[in-house]
C-alpha cells in the first residue's frame, strides 16, 4: 500500500509541476486574426433602440450599423461593433453588401450632404457643376459664419449615380471642427441611416465610390491602408475629441440676421432644384399655391410626395410659415399642406418640433370641386369624348385627310399633341421611385383601418 501511495503521490506532484510550468489558458474570447486588433464585439439586434442600449453598456468604442438583408420588406437589423472589426469583415465585400452608418441623435457629427435628382426630369442639370458650386458656397459660408477655412480638398465626394438618378454624398473633413448634432447641421433630427462607402442599396448594384473629381485624399500611413482611411473619413459620426475641437452650432435666426444663407434646407430651394415643384396633378398644385400666396407673401412648393394607398399628396412648403396651431408664422420652421384626394379635403401640419410633439393637425377643409378627382376624371372623359366626336366629324367631311391620331411625325403632330408638358409631369411623377416604393411598403404594413398616416412616416419620406 505504501508503494502504491508513494507512486500516486509522485504522479500528482509531477502533474502539478507540469501545470505550474504550462498553466491552463484563460477563458476563450474570440479575436480577429491579427494580434494588434481589439477584442471582438459583434452583436446583432432586431431593434435600433436595443442596439443603442447595448452601446451604452460597453466600455469599448463601439458603434451602430444598419444592415439590409431582404429585398422588398425594408427591414434592417442592427450591428454593434468597432470600426476596426467592422472593416476587417467589410473590406472583402462578400457578405456585408448593403450597410448603413447609424448617426446617433444628439451626437456630434461632421457636416454632410445627401444630394440627388432625377436625370430625365432635369435634362439641363449639370450635376458636377452644381456640386462644385455648392461646395464653394458652403466653404464661403463656413468662413463668414465661423471663421473656418476649407476648400474642395477638405470634402470627401462619393457617388452612386445611374442613368436615371444623380446621387452623391459629401462629407466635410474639417480639422478640429464639428457640429453639435444633426439638428445644427440642418439635415435630420432622428437616428439617421446613412449609406456606407462601398455599399449599395439592396436590390441595386451601384455602390458608393469615390468620384473622379474628388479632391480629398486622406493622410497616408504605413500601418493603415488608403481604403480604410477613406472608410473612416466617410463616417459622419467618426469625430475624435480633443482639447482643440470646436463644436459649431447653427441658429437659423442668427444666420438670417447676418445676411448669410444657412444650412437647413440645403440644396432644396425652389430656384435651384427643378422637377420638385410640379406633381402629376397640376390643378392641385395651383390650388396649393393659392393657399400660400396671400397677404403679400409669395410661398412656393419645395417638393411633393404622393402616398399611393391613401391617395395623399404631401406638399413641403417654402417661404410661407403661417401655422394655424400658433396663429402666426413660425420664425424658421416651414409647414406642410396635405391634400387628401380620397376624402377630398386638405389640412396643414408643420416641421416645428413643438407642433410635432403636440401631434398638431389643422382642421380639414373641403377641396374646391375643380380639384377633386371625380371632377378631373369627368372633365378628361368629356374632353376625350369631344375629341373623338370631332375626329369622326373630320373623317366624315374629308375621308382622305389623316386624323390627328394617325399622325406620327412632323410639326403637325407636335402641334396637335404637344406632349412635352405631359411628359414633364410624368417624369416628375417618377422622381425618386425608390422612396415612393418604400413609403408604399410601409403603408401596406400599417393598419389599413387607420385613416391618417403617422407624422413620423411623412417626415421620414420628406427627409429622404
């Protein structure tokens, strides 16, 4: 027994000595392949709020990204990870193809623009020239308002244009300068999903790439690739804090007093954006214009959106801010005129935060008879019938003379049909078809028994 016990004790001592020399490894934690990369954090959430709550609980510098994963339903899932780890998997472009940066509400951010227009509806528009002029104007405004010196060399220009649509993103790379949040940039007020560099929209093949005329080049580094530098520069909320960082604010009323244009409603003035003011219903357009052209004020239609299932036209108004909720004009926030073609009424809402918080909606007022759809359809039917009667009459009087419906070429055909105006309306009606499709999909999922579209959806479409 003693020998067996001594042998057992020796075996235990040898094993203890072995573990002292080669201890057990710590609990396994997933890491990237390169030892210099940070610890892995890669968490997916179905709701944006859950993702941001997780971010608050993390000690690491993590961020929220939105991933599109299914065509048609508009659903996105939310990923929380670091910039370095996201790029490690993103740069291969195998699986992460349709990704967005989620710009946190109330977070310091860069100055950025999302520029687009429909090319067929704006045949004379020179996108490159307009972008160059906008950059020049913004740089001048930054100098006059804040004393910030910058040029086109400080603007990262990304493009995903197609034959149908001009689309570019501008992200200003201001040294030690950033804006307080999205509101002070003038673009958006919620957690904005901003498409990432090298990503395409789901169902599309055109990704955001650096434009040919881009004049911004990141500082080269031996340790970091140029592509990763471009990626970091394209992130709107990638602002590094330092003792010298200046946080800019933008008060529209103060800017107006200084006589300098300000950043909210950037690139959307009536004078510079064509094809936004005329909807497929010119009679309704004229009626809306009559509502905002009175008392010495000449308002206009900045843009329109049509919600198909509800037959609702939403007009974003410019230069006219009178609000029924406060009984006067807002100092800076514009209003909306909503025309319900189904119920033949119109009412007013506005972009003012207080009015939106109160869920304000004015009383409904009846549309004039000449604006109602039944009247327009009846008028069109009568016109078509009269035209057909006239055609038959002409053919009876002169059977050898071709009717207008048979004309296909020549000046006479243009004189009879004059299709230019109608074509313009139809082209403008197709403006940003992707937004219209997204709005329709959202509405179809919304309770069909509810007569009113939520403010959040209306604002979302207008802001897109």
